[in-house]
């Protein structure tokens, strides 16, 4: 399997695992910049990764990305529907989510 290089020097194996790619971006870009990363910074990093990929790798990651986004969208829609049914507000996780007693 081929590897691509992030701007931090980290080498990522292209194995079709979109979550692995997202984790590497978060760890190598967002965390290494102490959460001080802009939209433009992340877009440049993603564009650089895509430019290093071959056509088949791009296709594979696009399919994975669309699938992951469809599942995320579906979960958000179901969550909104359940909130309407229960009258619960968004983000209502109770006291264990950092609220004081």
C-alpha cells in the first residue's frame, strides 16, 4: 500500500480507511497546532493529500466519505426526530456532561 505525507511529516498508509485518515488529520493538524487551525489550514492539508492520491485511491476515499456522511446525516435526522418526540432540546445530556449539581 502506498503512503502519503502530511505537512507535519507524518506518513499515512492509504488503506481505504476514512476514519484512519480523519484521525490522522485531527491528530497531526488540529492537535499539533493546539486547536489553532483554520478552515483554510485544514483545506490545504486535505487538498495536499488528495493530490498525492491516484485515481483509484481518490475513488475509494470518496465512496467511504459519502458512506460515512450518509450515516452521520441519518443519525442526525433520527436524533432530531427523537428530540421532537420527547420534547428534549439538542445537546441535553444531563448533569454528567459537565453541568453542576
